[in-house]
C-alpha cells in the first residue's frame, strides 16, 4: 500500500497548476460575468496535453489514466471552477467511445479532440428525465440504413460549441425491461435538423457552454450507433462509474481553492487588534475544513486509481462523488463566512466559488442518487 504520488504524477500536477495560475486569474471573473467561452485557454490546454488525459495515444490522447485526469482537474478547479469545467467537458463522454466504440469510431471521433478540430458532449438529460434516465423519450427510429432522431435535451454541455454529441435515445420502446430500451448514437452537430440554444443565467460555471438541444428528423447512418442497440442504459452506468471519479475531483479542487482563499484572508484581515486567524474559533474552522478535504481527496484518488487498475468500484466511486461534492459545498460556505461581508461581493473570488459549488451535488448524479447506489451496493436487492 503506497499513498505517494509518483514523480510523473507530481510533474503533471505541477504543470496543471502552473497553467491554471498563469492563464485563469486574469480572465476568470470577466468570463464568469459575461458567460464567455474560454476558447484560447482551451486551445492552449490541448497543446499541453491537459485535456482528456485518460484517452490512449492510439486515438490522439495523452495516454495516461483517470488518476492523472483527476489530478489535473483538481488543480484547475482550485483556481477557477468555470474554466476547469469547460476544460473537462471537451472530452466528456469519451469513456463511452473507449469502452464500446469500434476502432473506426475511436479514431474518427477522439483524435480530432486533440488537434483542435473537435469538441464533444453527452446529451442525456431531458425536461422530464433528469435522474430517471430510463425515462428518456428522445427517439431514434430505424429507417433503412439510418436512424432518424426526434426529441429534445436540456442542460447539455457543449450543445452550441460541440462538433458532435453522444445522444442517449429511445430505440426499443416495446422492450419489457426499462433498462433495455435505450441506445447511444453519435450525432454530428452540423447535421440538418440539429439545433441548440445557449442556456444563459446559470448560477455558476457560467463560462462553460450549456444548451437546450433539439432534434428534428436528424438523420444519421446506422454506423453511428455506439455499442449495441438496446444496451444504452448499461453502457451509461459504466460511463458514470468513470466520470463520477473525476467529477468528485472537481469537488476536491473547489474546496481546496476555497480553503486557500480563506487562509489568505484570515492571515491578513484584522479584527479586535488581531488577525482573524489568531482566534481559536477560526483555527478550528480551518482545521475541520482541511480534514474534510483530505478525507475526500483520498477517496477520490483511490477510486480513480482503481479505475486505472481495471477494478472499477461502483460503490466507492459513488461515495467519492457524494462526499467530495458535499465537502465542496460545506467548505466554500465556511470560507465565505470567514470572509465576512467582503465575500458577498464578486471582486472576491470566493463569491464565484460559492455560486459554482452547488451544482456539484446535482449533476452527474444527485446526492440522493449516489445514496441510492451506495445503499443498493451494500444491501443488495430487497
């Protein structure tokens, strides 16, 4: 048992940290206020191999693992959650291609992500199907050698800037089992009938692209089916077993960034003739925040490490997502409290972090869904 990061891990961590510190602070507040897509930063991150780290070299990626991916995203989220989210989402869903795609699909769709020509997304959520993915109603009907897709999705990352989407569709509505009715289909966004409207006004992560997506008789060839028809739900669960590990790293990064800001503030801010950090009440808050973050970090690193060893652990990944994202929400709340009234204004970064945190307990599986997964893994079917 070894809890030390290797030299390579530390070098990757350092590179991500230096990139984030060098690129994010000068624009993060402006991009958040104006909901600006960080294209130039994304282009630089691609060139430095700081996106899609788990994608093999054979398909254009850095050829590393989920642990390295988590390390990089943790560093990004320490500096700015919004930009960190967008740099994560450029390859969001690539796991599906790696697990279930043909060699032709992997080469065709993954390699361009690293040449600056492609941005992908995963269109799952619908107005009436959030956590209940088995209720997705967007249809894909076979017509000769094509699928014809109709329906709508909501709150979809990269809907307006993406070049292709993985779309979770209803293909086998007459199947008795709810988990055998859906499939994942690749849809290029320049196809006729594809439409996306940017969703403005998010509470946080405002520089990352989020859209409502509409499919009006979008026709794609049958070769765009990803995996097996009717296996989409099972494929989706395998995806979540991986994506939730690094989404949990988002929570660790945000929490650590919030703690770092709080530490800086309580060292410099004086009240009653002493620095805020000199008061025991403040010291206890800092100690509790740091302890929670370290516990979350160990859980996240272990879940990512297990993925890289081919030992995906559904229960542990759900625990990591549940706990790390809860820690992000509680730590940033305490961090803002320590800033006092200053934290309520957007010229302090903690205000932006506070707004960004809550979505971590909602997307990629709500905290309630994670609890269901964990309890079922422990209790079995009753």
